[in-house]
C-alpha cells in the first residue's frame, strides 16, 4: 500500500476531516501526490469499502468503513 493510501486511511480514522480537507493535507501540505492521483486513491479506497462518508452534525466527514456502520456523532 502506498504512503498516500496509508495517510488517507490514517486521516479517516480521526473521523473529523472532509474529502476536501484530506486532499489539502495529502496534496497541498505533505505533497505526497497530485490532485488527480489523490482522487484515484480515494476512489480505490471507497471501491474496496475501506472508507465512506458519514455525517457529523452538519459536516460530512470521511470515516473508516466499520465506523460508518455505526452512527457517527
């Protein structure tokens, strides 16, 4: 698994970042990959059911798949 994929999963585990915020960290701050590659990695993780979107209040955040099955508060 690439470093970018691992970083996306680590950020998802915090259950507080939106897709855009994760993109800013991975692409902008850490420069681990470009924007196109980031969204390819993101799509791969969603396709493999490793992450998904959940709502935390009014904010949509990315969470690991098992956490998304429970209600995220």
